[in-house]
């Protein structure tokens, strides 16, 4: 048994599964690795381990990622809660609402063929993947484009000016609810994206857009726009976390290479009491792990490990008549989510044993959870890089013929994607570099968080977490290599 098969079997035991209707692994071309796959995996794990071993020798003029970096998320304004007052912001609002309306109309009255309709490509490729990548490299501009926010504010302003109704939050956000609505929203989205292929059909997509719109507008009306986008709106929370990954990663490298450190308040100045509630701490951890699960599940679902999982779970009576595999897939997604969450919590429990008794496991998981974000971002890039740049080219033709009626509004209706733009070799290198880089950043991030608990030798506290990250490195590379490469057998 080679190393790759070994890790895939481990994946089947740990959780099995995947999401994503946009299959990042739909690659016909194979890339012949220049060296054996086992060498690449060992070398990548060695890089992650080396970054951990070097952390004691990194000069730290001050604490970089304090506990504030976790709780700071809930202190941010989460963008404006009033209509824009500048020309550019107004244009962005108009563009956002226009694209939203166009997508809804296309999904209802456009062609029933997903490849000929503007809505599926725009939602699954341009919006979901494109916005995710843009937030990682540019920043959180989703708050400037969110059509649900702008449409709610427009209606609210018009009704208030007409003296029909005064919009005030009806209820305060329950402490026990925390981030659970956002986590469940992302889990549901991933289920549709990966497990339910009909979700890419325009008519089905229109139904889901309508249901989510009613759900999120209702949440804004009941709890208030700011509170809902902070805790309940899964997409706003998702993009905010990706932006947190970007800003903290830049801060880490700034400290590492330029020796420029931004002082943070001490631990006593942060962590509001409501953020110490067990549901808040657990839900934030589960939410971050869900980000990691969504992309990891994508790879496992396309691997031989998934077939082993299906064969095993279909012996359970509940799944024997699941012809389409929807229940099997959803159970696998939840199982992988719970498995990874359990592994992370066990790791945090081991770390708690190294600290004073008053420190709780949930406190540690709450503060270390965001150090997993670079890994989730790396998996996102590795799994979806080729899909975005290849399938995303279809949007140029669809802009000229959004309804699939044979139009050519902008002269691009006959634009054909350049499939030579991205090949399997480039995809493999991007995937490998992003995964290794993501894990290295996570190790450095976790080391800085550990300094808030142990001032001397924080690397020792971070040892259990690093071992888990090394295991994830090997597992993720094995999963990604399966559909893209031809392993060198020499």
C-alpha cells in the first residue's frame, strides 16, 4: 500500500465526503509528477514541521495575535447600516441589485439548460468562487455589494419616509444562538453545492434564492441589519472570516520579515463577558471547522475513499433506499464536520492539560479556531483554482445571451473558453504551494495565540495543534493528487 492510498483510507475512517456542484476536479488531463508522490508529501510535511521548529527562534518584539484578534470579529461594524452617500458606493449598490434581479429573472424565465442560463454560472462560479478569492486577495468588499442588505435598506428607507412603519429590531440576539444560524446556513449551502446536482438547474436555483432571500430579510427585520449580518447571515460571516484570514496573515508576515508589530491590548482589556458564553465559543469553532470541511469534503467525495464509505453506510436501513445518494451524501458531510470538530476539540483538550486549571477547553478552541482559517483558505484555492479560471470564462458569452434565447447583446455570445489557460500541471503546483503555505501560516498564527497563555516556550503548547496540521497536510495533498496526477512509480 503506497502512502497516498494509506491517507485516503484514513480519510474514509475519519469522515469521508465532499461538497461542490462546481467540480474543481473535473480535469480530463493528467499530470505526471516529476518525483514520487510520497516524496512530495514528506517534503511538504517537513516544511510545516520546520516552520514549527523555527518558532522559538523568531524574534517577537510584542504579542502579535492577541486574544483580541478572535473577539475583535464581533466588535467590527460589519459595514454601514445606512444607504451609501458617495457616487461610487451608489454605483456599486445599483450594480449589485441589478445583477441580483437579473439572476432571479434568468432562473425563472431563462433557458432550462444550466450551461445556457446566466444564473448557475454567475452564482456558483463568479459570485461564490470569485468573491471568495477576491476577499482573500483584496479585502472584504462584500459589504459594499451585498444585494440583500441594499434592498432591505432601500425598502426600509422608503417605508420610513412614507411614515408607513418605523423599523426597529423586535428582539435582541439570544446569547445561546451565537453563530449557529450562520454555521447551519453554510452547511446547507455546501450540501446543495456538492450533494444535490439539481441545485445547478436554473429553476431549482431560483427557488433557493427566493427562500434564502425571505429568510435573510426576515432575520434583518426581526434582529436588526447589523446583528443579523454579524451572526445569522452565513455568507456575510463567511466573507468576514476570509477577510480576517487575509489581514492576520499579512500581519504575521509583516512581523516576520519587516519586524513591524502592531501592539494589541492586553488580555484583560478584551473578551467581553457575552463572548465567553459556551455556545458562542463552540459555535465559532464549529463555524470555522465548517469552512475547512466544505472544501475537504469536495476532494474526498471524488476519491476512492467515498466509494468505501458508501458501501459501508448503505448497510444501515435508513440509507438502503437512498437511490440518488442525497441522504448518504448529507450524512457524510455532517459526519466529516463532526469528526473534524471532535479532532480539534480533543487537540484543545490536550493543550488544556498543559495550562492552569481555570483555563477551559472551549476557551482554547475559541481562541485557536481562527488559526485554522489559512488552511481553509488554502484548500479553497487548491480545490477551485481551475474551476474558476476555466468555467468562469463562460460568463462572457452568457452576458450577451443571459436567457439562452440566441441573443448577442455585447458581441460576446460566441466567446469560447480557452481550456489551455490552466492545465493540470499548473493546478497541481498552485494546489501544493497554497496548501503548504496555508499550513505554515496557521502554525505561525497558532504560535502567536499561544503566547497569550504561555509567555515562555509557547511552541510547546502549540505542539499538539502542529501535529494535527501536519496530518491534514498529508491528507489534503493525497486527496488533491488523486484526480489530477499520475504518480511517479520509480
